[in-house]
C-alpha cells in the first residue's frame, strides 16, 4: 500500500497475461481451463472472464511470498464499477517465477502441476486461515524472462518485459512517492 500504485500495477500484469493468451498461435500448447460449473464455481477461464479481469477494481489484496514453496499467491476482492456487493468476486493469482531454471519435481510431478492441485484443494488456506476456495476467479501465471510455458497447461505466461511495462505504465499514471519511484525505476 505504501508504494502508491494502488491496483494499477496488478491490473497492468493482468492485461499482459490476457494479451499473451490471446496472442498464442496454433503451435503453442493449449491453455486448459477449469469448467466453471464444477469446483464450486471456481473458474480459471481467463478468456471467458477477461472483461471482469480487465474492468474490476481490486481491493483487500493480500500477497503471500514463498508460502509452501509457491513464489507468489495474491488473493483479494474485485468488483466491476456499478456492481453492488453481490457482484464482487474473490480472486486468486498464483505466480511461479523461473529465472534460468527448469521446473523442479515435487511428489513425482512437475512443480506447476503440484502447485495447481494444492491451490485447487478445497482445504488449502492462507496463513490467516482463509480458505482459497473462497476465491472464485483464478489465474495461474508462469513468469519467465522469455515467456517459456509451464509444463502444466493450467498456467498462463508472463514475461519480465511484461512486468517492466506494467511498472512503467503504473508509475507514469500515478503520483507515486519518490522513494517508491526510485526503487521501481532501478528495478
């Protein structure tokens, strides 16, 4: 919150993920979606939910780092302008960051497959005890310098260039505290 970016950086990263999904060509691995009629209404159909992801305002955002080996898990609430409280949705974004490294093995499976299964488990919970199953909109993101795909097809792609662009755009449109701007520009 002290960074002064509000949800603009998060929204920039989400736009990049959606753009990367839409820009896939036929030679790339298919992106697998959760059937939103199953899993207690949970959906990671980012393309179907794109208008929600692109227009929602995000609040009560909670970021966990290195939680049970998952690099970043972001949860919070989102609401499209004009909706009442019944229109708000909880969201979960999991990010696995790989820098010059391959996915490891956990329990005999690739990391992203295990992390996906763990986060879809109805009993999985944040540090504060809130169950991840409360967050109905899901986005699984595989972050690499060059946009390499994850071994598990439930994960969308994000690149370091996407991160830099989202940060630059957020800093250019917000009145960011000088200390935050220095750190961001150095990044």
